[in-house]
C-alpha cells in the first residue's frame, strides 16, 4: 500500500489485517483485547483522555465531551422553550385570560421561537453530528478540536446571556424574526432587541464553527476506503446541512449587525425616512430563515436514513438518489425565501417564481420518503422505539409537508399567512421533521453515548403520548388560523369563537408535556439502571457501532479501513485497520477528498484552556456591545490575546512529538 | 407477529380518531376564510378545498403504502438480500416521484389560475379607501377628488355591497397587515411603501379582521370591521360622516364638550367643528355612530366608554391613551356628549 502523497509521513503508514475470523459474521463481532492491545489502550487513554478535575473539564477539546455537553445544553434549552410554550398555551386556553399581560407574553413567545430555533434545533442537530460524524467516518476527533470547544462555549455564553436578560425582564420582545421598524430604535427602545441581535451573533458563530468542523472532518478525515459514494447517508445529510449553514448564516449576520448598528450607532439601514428600507431586513432575514428550516430538517432526514437500515436489516434503497435529493434540497432551500413575504409589496411575477420553487422542493423530500417506504417493504422490520419514532415522523411530517405546499401558493397564503394555520404547519414540520427523528436518534444512539439502553416500555409511552399530544395540540390550529386567529396575540375576545379549539389545543400541550416528562424519566432512569448495551445493540452497519459503548476517548484503537457502504455488514470476516499512527501523541490521519486514500498524518492539538478564554473574550465583546460600542474595542483586544495564546505551542507536547519522530527516522 | 398485531389496531385507531377530529372541527365560524362573502375570498376558498382534498388524498395514500410496506416486511423471515426486489422498488419510487411532480404541477396551475382570477376583479367606479395602520388602531380615509367630500374615520370601514373597493394601505410607524378573512387575503402595510388591494362584498354584513403582522404590545387588540351595506344606506352613512360633529343640544352634553375641550383629550383627538384637532388618535367626530371602541376591543356602550376613558391601560395595556382623572359628573357628561356624536 502506498501512502505518501504530497507530504510524506515520517512513520510508514500501513494497512494491516487483524484477527481473521473463521466464521463470517453478518455483523462485526466484538473482539477480545490481547495484552498488547491492553497496553496500547492505556497509552491511547493517556494521550487522548481529558485531564482530571474541573481544570481538565474546562480544558477538554475531545469531541466526545464537547458534543455531549452540547447535546445536554441544547436539551436544557429545549426544556426552557417547552416551558415557554406551556405558558403560551395556558394563556391562550380561554378567551380574555388575564394570566399573562401583553408585555410579558411578547417576551415569552419571542423567547420560545428564539430558543427553539437558535438555542435548541440547530445546536442539537450539529451537536449530535459533532459526536457521531467523526465516528461514522472513522476518525478519532473532529478536524479542529480547539475550535470545536470554542464553538460550544460561545453558544453556551450566548444562551446564558439571553436567559439572564429574560430573568431581568429585558428579554427580546419583537418576535424571533425581529421585523423592523418594530425592532428598530424608535419602536423598541431599551436593550431588549439588542440582546436578541447579539444572541443571534453568538449562535451564528457557534453554527459556523460546527459547520466548518463537520465539512473538514468529512472531507479530510474519513477512514481509508470511504470514498464519497460510501459515506453514510446521515453524514451526507450533515455535510449538506453544514454547507447550508455556511451560506445562510452570513445573511442573518449582516442583518443582525445592521440592526445592532441602527440601534447602537444611529445608522439608517432600515429607516425609510433616511433612505433605508424595512423590506431589506425581511430579505436578509428570510434568505437565512428559510434555509434555517432545512438546516433543522435535513439532519432529521439523515437520522431517519441512519435508523431505517438497522431496523429493516437492509441498506436504504437508492443511495445515489438519496444523496442527490439531499443536495438538491440544500440548493433549492435558498430559492424559497420570498414565500415568507407574499403579503408584502413585491412584484407578482417574482412571487410566482418563488411559488414554483417552494412547491417543487417537495419533490426531493417525496422521493426520499418513497425510498424509505421501499426499504421498509424490502426489509424485515422490527419495532423498537427508534423505529416507532420513524413511523411517527412519516405520520406527522407529511401533514406538515402538504400544508407547506398549500402555503407556497400566493393566493392561499394571503389568507393563511401570519395566522395559526402557519403555526400549525411549522410545528408539524419541525416536530415531525426534526423532533421525531431527533428522539428516534436519541433512542437509537443512547446506548452508544452511555453504554446503556433506554427503557423500551417508557419509550413506547413516550412515543404514543407525543404523537397524540402533537396532533391534539396542533391540528386544531389549522382551523383556528383560517377562522381568523392571527399569530402572536396574547388574548382574544370570546365572540371570535376561538375558545373551544384553543382549549383543545392547550389540552394537547399538556399531553406533550407528559410525554416529554416520560422521556426525561426514561433518560435519568436508564442512565443508571438501563440494560447494558454492547458495542452494537441494534446491529447497525456504520462505523460508530464498531467502538465500545460509550466510546473511549480515542474512539478507535485502530483506525478502520472500509470497503463498502455498510462496513459492519460487509461480507468476509476481517477487520481491516490502519497501522503506523503514533499512540503517544494525538496522531490523526488525513485522507483524500474523493477516494479517501491515506494522505498524511496530522497532529491534533492537546487540550487547552484558551478556547474557553477566547469564548469569554467573545462574550465580553458582544455582551458589552449591547451597552456601548466601545465594548467591541475592548473585546477585540481581549480576543486578540486569547487567540495569541491559543496558538502558542505547548512545549511538552512539541518535545514529545519531535523526540518520537527523530527516533522513528533514526 | 405478536407486536404487529398490537401495533396495527392502535395505528388504525389513531387514523380513525384523527379523521373524527377533522370532521368535528371544520365548522365555519363568522370571521372565517371558510365562509367567503366576496369573490376574492370565494376564489381562495375554492382553491383551499381543492388543495385540502388533494393533500388529504396524498397523506392517506402514503400512509396506506407505509402500512402495507410494514405489514409485508413483518411477514418476511428476513430482509430481501440486495439486489432482490430492487426492480419493483425502483418502479415504485419512480411512479411515486412522477405522481408527486404531477400533483405539484396541478397545485401550481391552480394557484396561478386563482392568482389571475383575484387580479381580474372589475374595477370600474371603485370606491377608494385609504387605510393607515397605527399602533394600535386603523385610520380610514375615503378618497374623493373634491376635498370637501373626504371622510375620515377609524377602525370601521363602511362599504357599499357589490361594488369594488380599493384599499390603499400605508403605515407611519411599524408594519401592520390588513386582513378581512371573509372578503380577501391580507396585505401588509409597510412604512415607506404604499400597498393596494381590492375587495368586494357580495353580501351585506359586518366582517371582522385583526391586524395580522405583529406590531407590538397591543397587536392582539387591533381589530378592523368592514360594514357592507346596500348603496342607499352607505350613502346615508357617508353623508352623515361628512357633516360636522353635532353641537351639544342640552346642558349635559354642553358640559361634556366643555370637559373634552379643557382636558388633554384635544391633544390627540379631533372633533370637527370644535377646537379639538389632534391627529395622534382616532377622530371622534362621529364616535357615537361606531359599533366598537378601542379598535374593536369593546362594544360601544356608555359604560364601556366610561371605563375606557378612566383606565384604558386596564383594557388595553400599553395603549398610547393615558388614563384620565375626572370626577363622576364630568365623566358622565363627557360620555353622554361623545355618545351623542352620531
């Protein structure tokens, strides 16, 4: 096997074959460790493990630790967002309810939307990917571990900041979309909208970091042999999502900085009296905001594609079509944004174009659905909880999908726009297209994360409560919307006749809450008492199931080599692995973009406190900028120093590395 | 098979329950896009029923195929080994994809046809009404080439039945959206832009609609009423609105007018024929003739008017109208005066 391309590695890389197995197993079996392996394991743990104690915890750059924190934090925000939803449903459960006043209500619904979109949905999807993608492509860590840690800390600081503001009664109150001029300096004095604009900046940075990590990890750190046409569909979905993040976020970043500038230093980007335009904000926001929906939903598609094979015992039918459908969805999602603006004064011809695009984006998703149904048909389906949630995805998401095609119509949208019909539609899409797959994913990968299975019994309760609750809560909203109930109202008069259906909807919300409490109980109970899971409890076919559960810090003792799309189901009896990587320093392998041929060895940096420090500096910069433009100056200086020390080489690590290399060449 | 026999009935039950819920819920209300009173809303309603039928069919068909696929795959002892079954799967996916394209194209054509029909409303001799969204009420101006025939009112738009009306929308503050579900879809009122929409009411009636674009604290209580009435009644109303506000006709109303003119009311409100010429709030020249108060928040009764004047923040927290501190007799007189302004 030739290795050296471009940069010649100092140590020879070789592909070894280990432990031939006399009987060909359908699924890779777990292997006993030899004494030599035990020794290697110890060394790898030394090299890759987090340092002990709080200091070690803060310095950690391991993608396993970071992603786990990320996922847990995102679920905490999910809980808070859900709590806000509960308050909203409580307030709307009857006409002229005086439970919450308009000022508080506007903060609550703004926080609900902002939390769910910016602090839960996107973060949890990328966090799951930061955990799984490196394992699925057979890498030990993400491409830039320190940057990864920085992204998480920035996200955490942003989220904490906005919730502290919420407790201080200065949470944003102009909606998660912050339309100007309502969100502008004249109609939203005070610091509420500034808080929102800076929160967006925090989450933009975190999302861009995660997207960069995922793309580079997938493109440069795949296991040898994992050519582009062997990448698992989930990983493809995350690559598409990451590219969408990279193209969508700059738009909202521009918008939120214009907004902050209008508010803070009296620019007039959106002030029509001075030649600005409030429609500019809507274009900038929705050019991000519509792809955002797909940024949340495409990972869901990926999760479905990851789970279906394990429970049907068959690879997903139509791999090339599935990949093309994902890529097409990614491209098309950038051509739809104007359908959020059908009632604004824009030319009719333009509207028709966006109607056509919004309608046609249903095709790639439809094709994927057909491919999954075909896979189920050809398979031998088992109904464990993850698969139930997959079925829930079909039932709920398709309702949201068809109403989505309806609101793509300019004529119909004029009636439905900004009413509870759209609230119903978007919750069907996001709950069906993201939350059901996400929960399916949690049930599916929980054994990998923790080494224990979630309870099937509670899982089924969780599923049935959720699917019933979602339909009871959101289905009536379709009708409410067409009966004239507009969005974002804190109360309504009895004579509107909206009372009964709102009461039904609120009852549905209670069922959802009970369902999610069951989920939480299941989580905590199983964490301690769950059945022990082996390496591969579901018999999955992708590489994350070829490591221990939970994975050790080094993930793979030997980096795997793959020969097919479903490496763990491959014919033959041998595990082929990569040799020649050092175990005393953080050595990783980079491979070529198309064919994933070994390219060279790369050293992954040691843990460091500076990503956290840089995130704190970033936090100082953005948070103080809410109050004074000078905050940006002070923050930049702090950030400069943090980044300076971030890049400062670690002497001990450096010495070890050099010593090892000269030994090898000698 | 044990699990399948448990799952199948529960799935069926869910479907039946959902269908029942659907049937129970679609009962047209008053303020409803299901209950059109004009050609625009009628067209959109037709489009809606077509789309609902097609969408329901799509959902049901996909669910049936999913259920069938699940049943089939549970009867097998093991999954079909690749490439067994590929040919039939490929056929299925291709047919499904083709049907998707067809249905979506039908949707697109239906949408474009409806859009054209909406634009084809005859516009001869249209009544032109300027609707200006304010935080949180609607200013309504009837445009007429003769300056003396311009009528200004608020929150309630009278229109003649069967005649086209052009609504010219704008906003001096934030974005609002004008929407009367029984008559037509909504149109945003965007600061710095002038928007236009057409509607026609074919049945007399009072049609309610709320501001549809989030516009701040009292977005919820920003209701407009469209009152469609036969031409003679409309003309009578119009002429009454053209006249100056009625002067006080008895000592109580005279005292009421006095209270009004000497209080801060005049800063924001106009009563034609008096010195009160404020324009920050709705005109009160004919406030007694309106059906509701505070932009559709309350029925227009003397009691509600008094409550509104004394403590508007209780009824509509955040409204721009301040509370007034006046004695009982003054309040009584003021309310009587305002209610006399028919």
